[in-house]
């Protein structure tokens, strides 16, 4: 099942010629999401040839301009493209976004725009996975988002055949978790399902200090995308501005035992030489990379 | 005296991978201006290596997102860069912009942001030129802007020498238009100045139907940058949406007898093949070009 991430913007607050402000395109099966939507996001979607189809949900981590101002252009482009389907925005501060949308007259568009509050512990369910909201620690109300696949148990045909059940519509019932009766015997799904396979997990923090809640949600994640605005030398400023250093991001990744860490929200001061961030993170966590604009990452099924 | 234009965004409403939304960088002597500031404008300034120094005035033609939403990122980048100098915004709808700036908390920045109403006939004076506001015809309140150099008369040293006046501080007085007495004779500046040289003139319409006021302001202009969103085939829609066709832009250029016409606000439907617009405009006005992102144009002194 397709599960990929495309980085649309990887700059920290101030964009550069090479890095757009924050936005991540996430595709799972036929669903497409935006995690943050900074200035220029719609144009990056075009540059990456991703298209807007099935993009129905935009998850904003916090209401700083570089994480949401691209929403306006996106909304208007979709409107001019004749969109009719509703578009959902999740944000920890829905009042501000609603207020802005009202000033822009978005209650008069041809499609509904719904603004929803995202708060710690919220789960939004989709077919085969859910998106979980977790609280982060920035200088304004902020959250991160995790896309967590459902754990699955595969239907094992051989087991059914061994029980004397021939292929047929009855298999679908067992696959869906229903118990059935076959030749007088009760067959429950347990008897024909394989072992539990863990679903994949993607975690995006947005702007944040390192925090326990991230570690909790990112435990054993396949991919953690973490704020790494600064190097250690700027740690004091990272604390003051509610960001993380690359090394701190590495520490979170290590504690959460994630498979892969990608650093983003790269401050303009490192835009020419982000190696310093990479090296500092590598001191504590080996499997780490620096995000770049338009970089793609496939989250592989491990089984 | 340097007088140049750099196109930062040339797309019509919807950007494309090749064209950013509307923004034009204008430099005259040491002054720098933005005429419109669509999404991504600050990044285009970076890409064109123009810098933000002496950028103190942003002229917005109308309050459609693709013409002003880049202001927010620009304002915050300047703030993070430690700006202290005030930044002026001119717009036909200052209430909306003030309202938005208040929601974004821009009254608490380290530098003042001033929003001024731009209305037909307003003149903002700078050293050696003025910026003139003229009413245009779009579907919301809209204006265009003209940068008009003062006409000048050059000091002719030979004439002063012929009158027996030797070089010295007295020349500066004559140059500045003061009359002086030299060996008992009244010397007025007329006697030592050359003929009147017309100042250069740049006119930018923003989004508009062709209109008389543009022709009036653009009369004999060196450069007219005109809305040319559509081809003739889309004329009905151009009328309905308050835009111009390329041919109509050519007609305005012809009536105003401008030296050069550059077409902008190119609809995404022509982004791969803008030749159709160019050809239609050429039917009525020969010296025409299609704007492209990061294209530079020097407005030459003709004398």
C-alpha cells in the first residue's frame, strides 16, 4: 500500500532560494494530506507534479505564518479549478483561521471549508489508518500529527483449507472478522488469521522543543520528521524560540526507537551547509537525513 | 540613473511551476519598490538576488490574494532580519489590510507598518520622481501605479563659461534653480540650462479592463506593463472577470503611444504557449513582449 512523503518546504521561518517554508505532502493509499501549508505550498505541489485530487485535509501544526499562509492561495486555486468537495483544516487555533477565512470571504466559495480544532489525543479515522493529534511545545499553541496504520492480521487461506472450508463468499466474512458456522462447527477469525502485523507510523512534530509526548507517539515509528532548526551552538535561542537543535531531534529519535529520522525546518543560517546539523544529530542517532525541498520518501512495509 | 524593473511573478491568479503570482520589483536610483506582492514574492526577491535594502514602499493594486498575500511572509522576514525602518503599504482598500495586520499582531513588531489609502490622482513624491495612483477597472476597488520622473534641464557649463562665470560654488546655486548676481549682472538659471528633458515613465496597471485613465497616465510612457490575462477567444470571460485580452492591452499601448509594452498576469491556460497572446497583441502594437518570471528590463534614458 502506497505510503509516501514529499517535502514541499523545509526552511525554518525564513525561506531561501533553495528552501520553501514548511509544508509536507503525505500520501497514503488514495488519500492525500498536507501537514502544514506555508507560503508557496501550492506552487511546490505543482512543481512536484502531485496534483490536488483527493487532497481533502490540511493539518496545521500552529498558527505561525510560515506554516499556514499558503492555505489562501491553495483554497482559491481549488475554487477556480471548480472544486465542489469540502476541504477540512485542522489547527490548534481554529478561531484565528476562521476569522481570517471570513475576512477573505471563504464562506461564499462554491465548496465548503471546514475548520476543526486539533487537540491532544484527537484521532481522525480513515480507511486503514488514523491521524492522531499530539501536543507539542512551541511558543504558541501547537500540535504534531501522526499517521498510524491499523495493525492487521492477514487471512491465511491454507488454514481455512486445512479446516475444510472451500474458497467462497464465506472467506470474506472471516476476513472481515466475523465468526461463521461451517458444517456445525464454530469457526472464529482467529483460526484463519496470521500473526498481528504492526501498521506503519509516520510522525511530524512541526515546530517544537523536544518533548515526552513526541517520544510517546513516535515510539517505534517508521519515520519521524522533527524540527531541527538549529545547531547546538544556538541551543539557547532554540529554547527561547521554542525550537529544537538537530542533536535534540536525534535524542528524541533514539528514545522513541524510530527507524528513520528526517530533520526539517532548517534555519537559513545553515541553508548552504546543513552538514553541521546532520553531524550533530548523527552523534546520537545514526539513521538520519536532512530534508530537502521536493525530496520524496517512501515508507516501506517491513513485512 | 538606474531605473529597472524585475518581474517576480507573472501568473494570472493561479501560479504554475513556471510563473509565480503577481509581483514586480521596481528600482529607481537608490529606491526600491514592490508593485503588488503575491504569494512567494519574498522568495523570488531572494532568487533574483535583489535584497530588501531600501525597500520601504509596497504598492498593492487591489486586494485579491494573488496580489498581496506575500506581504505577510515579507513583513515577518524583515522583522526577523532586525528591521527598524517603517514599511509603507498603499492599497485602495486599507481597511481590509489593516484588519488582517491586526489579526497577525503586526502592531507589535519592532518596526512600524503603515497602511495608506491609494486613490486616483494621489502623488507620492520621491527625490527626482513621483509615484502617481490612477483608477483602473477591476471587479473590486483597484488602482494602477505610475512612476514618473521629474522633467529636468541640464546645467550647461559652456553657457556659464561664455557668460564669464568661472566654475565654483556658484554653479551649484544655478543648478538648483537659484538666480545669482555676477559682476553686477543678474544671471537666472534659464540662461545656463539646456532644453527641457522629459523624465522617464513606467506604468503598471494591475488587473483591469482597458480604460481611458490608463491611456491618459501612460501617454508616451517608456514602459507600460498591462494585464493580458486572456486571448481574444476568452474576451467574454475577460470582461466578466475584469481583465484584459492581450489585444486590448496592445490597443491601450497604441493609443497611449508608449515605447514598450510588456504583457503580464498570464493565465495558466497559456503558460506553456504564451505566443498566442504575443501574436494577438502584435496585430495592434509591435513593440511588445510577454513577461517571464525573473525577467529584467532596464528603462533607458533616451537623451
